[in-house]
């Protein structure tokens, strides 16, 4: 590792009244306004806020990389007292990578597609520290191990396209850490990672920050992730830093209405759909920040008061009894003590259980033979076993959630269910039909109508050259046989059902926000009035406010139509809120299955226990047992013998786990756990999460 420079009297990083804009044809559009903060060595600041609030612009300003369109309107960015704008190009290049490193949200844009991973990693110490090829290679292999990438030598020889999105992101993180930087800027660095890998990466970052006194600027829309890795929190809205303070202080006592709104959007581990309704922030972040005087959040604020909030400049004021807590709100001292503001439901939304499941999956297998396997993943038997004996069911009007890491078989299960793949064995009973070996091209129109899918990324399913109205109308013609004279009204009714105005039918996908496009995708899925909706990570890439609105929408539709939902997600807080039953999958097998209450409380499968420990939590008073899984998910083409989880299990009990498939413990109510650990020992487990807000007196 490179030696540290002597600490100066100046802060490591200082933003002084910084304002940034972007040049467009009509002039300059403001993106960041009057932002000031400092970062000392070893300090960590998390920036949160909805998309369009200026977080990423601020990150690029810190590394002085705004592009030709970006312009600094006022203020300075100082690194150890030096104004970065005054440095020469050569001085900046020397600083970047060695002193200041950045991890971007999109790893594809950071990796050269024509160079092996090893060469790209080795460049950092060879350029900045004049290391030899052997030294650089040794450092690169060691760093790949630190970011939990197995078979580091193999990864060194691969090209970016031969890695998954999560693996690419870990390579970019390794590249940023190769130079042992003093300041690390991370822009949504864990968005594409599983919760277990995310937890391991955040532990690594926290360890390196403490060991080398590295400063961290961490940008995320996941407030729980920020709490896990940062000691300070900054909340941005419309280009302004509206609240800043110690993380736990801001979470316990948010004083800006926008911060309160963000927290009110979040599902928590002690609530569910039958007890509360999520409360999205009304309105949207304006596309172009207003230059009008007053508070930028006033149009969406429930506490707005004329004319105090809408005239004159709003300064950041210190919160009483908190030395480092400031909020840009004239009413911050008058606001009542904050409590989570989700509305309490008067009656459960879940209908009574049907006597027979609408969907019954029994012993489902799916194998990919050699012809469909890449040369570097081909197993000894010439194939990959993606699903092994999956047995689950879902009743009418209920939600079955599928959770697990990438590669566990969640999406394969969804593809088989929707007919995009055909099963190799087992059955899928849907009503009177067995769908296991019936591909979508051989399904009747009624079956196609009855089972619809909502994908993770709506951009991949909306034709950019067709209007929203055309897209929905095409689906209606195919599935619902709507006459041409009634088509316009039918399209408008569907848009209204997903809370979009009728005028959106004339817009193209590029004219909609991410949340609006996801609503269109849901509207299209509802066009045939389906009985089963398969939702594959439908809210994972959305802001928390949009996520809350989409979850409420899905619940409203499910309640009104008694639609059954198969919900795939890695966000356990969302699953805890939305699901009725949960299936925990690992390497194509069911590790645990039961009601949401059964799965979230002991007894757990050790894998479920690890997932709960890794999940981000926004309660500052919650206590969590620390369980970090070592290694990665094994290659599906060469699964371990015995229990598939034994290679990473912190509770492995010996050769029995290594050589023999585990038995299935069956508990009252249908709760199943596939594990060699005796049931009394599983039942004696302590909870992973202790919800202590009430105990703390909040």
C-alpha cells in the first residue's frame, strides 16, 4: 500500500457554497445550489435523496469531472486547501486514482471492454506507484479476494462481458481501492449486488476506512445502507443540502419535512400490509429546479406556511441540543416530534384463504443441457441444474415472495411459470392445467391472459418508438379483444387504474420517469385482467417514494381483483411488508418456506438467518446479530455435494452436511426448513433483529 501524506491543517475535503449548472440551448440549468460541507480523514458522509436531486452531480464535482456541459456557477471544491478547478490536467490525473478514487453506479462505463480485468487493475499501482508487473499482479489478485470474488486468477484473465453485473461492480470497487486512496467517492456502488455481497463489501469499506483513515462520500437511495457505512448523513433535495447531521441523530429526530417524507416511505421489519399503509411523498422532484424564492420543497410539503416558507432565502439552522445537526427549514424548531407516519389500517387487506391453492408447484426441475451452456460454465454432466425439486403454492389473492441471491433460480422459476422456459420435471398446476412443459407459444389465449409478468427494468420491455397508448392498446387487442371503437376508453381506464393521466397515452417512454414507466408496465400486465402476476424485482431500481407508491398500487389492484402475485425481490423489508408466504431459495433448492411471520422469526434456516443479518435496517435502535457469509454462491454447473449451502454455512455440523442432502423439518402450519441441524436447536435460535425502538423510549 502507498504511504500516507502528512495531514494538513485544512480539512481533507471542503465544499464551500458550491453551485453547479449544465449548459443547454436555452441557457444554464441549475443542478446543485449553495452546498457546503467538510470531510476529515476517516470521516464518512452519506448523501440521500430522490433521483434528480443533484447527488451524482455533486460526486462528479468532487473529482472535478463535470464534462463540457457542466459549469461551476459559484463556490469552491477544496482538497487539502487546494481548489481542484485551479489544478492543471496533469496534476488532476495524478490526484485521481491515487488520492481520490470514484466508484460509479454503472460498472460498464468504468471498464474497458477490450482489456482483461487483470490488466485494468494492474494499471493503477503501475501508473501511480511505479510498481513492477509482478507487484501489481500480486496486489490485483489480493484485492479481488478482498471484494469477495472467488477464483481471482480466473477473473484476472476474463473480459468485462464475461462477468455478471454484480461481479463487474466488485471489480470496479477493487480498482478504486487499488491505489489506497485517501478519499473514496461511491455513487450507488451496491445497487446491483445481493444483500449478502453488499454487506460484505460494506464491511470491507468500513474496515479499510478505519485502518487507513480513508474519507468516504457515499451516495445511495437506500437509507439503510447509508446507516450501515456512514457516521454522517446529508439529505439533498432539488440541488440543495436540506439536512445534515450524525446518522443516528437524523434518523431519530429528522427536522426537515423532506427527510421525514423519505423515512415515512420505507417499509420496516415490524410492519406489514395488514397493519399500515405506506405514505409516498406527494408530487415529484421538478425536472428543472425553480428559481423562485423560498423553500424548494414547499410545493410538496405538508407543513408549508405562507409566506414564511415561500419568500426569501432559507438558511440552514442548527437543531437545538445537537451540535452538528442542521436543517434548511424555517419551521424546524416548531415541527412535532417525529414518529413513523404510515397510516394504520382499520382492517386487514388480505382476503380469507381459499381452500385450494390457485398455483401449486410440485417437484419442479429445470436443467440446461450442454448446448445452452457457455464453455466456461459447463458442468461434469454437461448441464446446469437451475431448479431442483421446487415445491411451493400460492392461494388466490395472496402473495408468494421468492428471495435469495443472484443465481439461486428465482428468475428461472419465473420464466418457467410464464412459459418462457419449459421445465425438465415436476408439475405446475394452475387451475386445471399443468404448465410445466407448456411453453408460451403452445399456451391458449386464456392462459396467456391469466398469467402476466412485470419485469425489473421497464425500459427493456417498452418500445422506444411507440407511444404508451399504442403499447397498451396492442396488449388489449391480443389479450382482451377490445373493439376498435372502445380502445381509447379502455387505454385511459388502464392508465387511470395505475394513477396516470389519460394524456400519457400520447407520450413516448423517454418522456416518462422511471416510476411512471413501471406503472405503464403494470398497466400492460393488467390489460388482460390476469389471475396471476409474476413481478420480478419491480421496485428495486426506484426511489423510496416511488417504490412506496408502486407497492400501494400493487396492493390496491390485488385487493380489488383478488389477483395472486409471485413477487421476486432481494429487499427483505419490502418482502416483509408485501408477502403472505415466503420461499427462500439457494442454488436451485428451497431452503425454507412458510408464512411471512414464520420465516422472519426463529426457527430459521441458517441461510435465512444470514439474509436477515445482511438486510439494511433504518431503525437506529435496532440490534442486529452480525453474520457475514464467506465466499460466493457456488457455480451452478458444479454444485457441492450434500447440503448446497454447506460451503458457506456458519453453522455447518461436519461431514453430514458435506455428503448428505438435508432432511426437511415440517412444522405446524406448513413451515418447512431443509437442514441437518436438529429442530430443537433451530427453535432455540436467538432473533437476528431485535426491534428496540420502544425499549429505547422513542
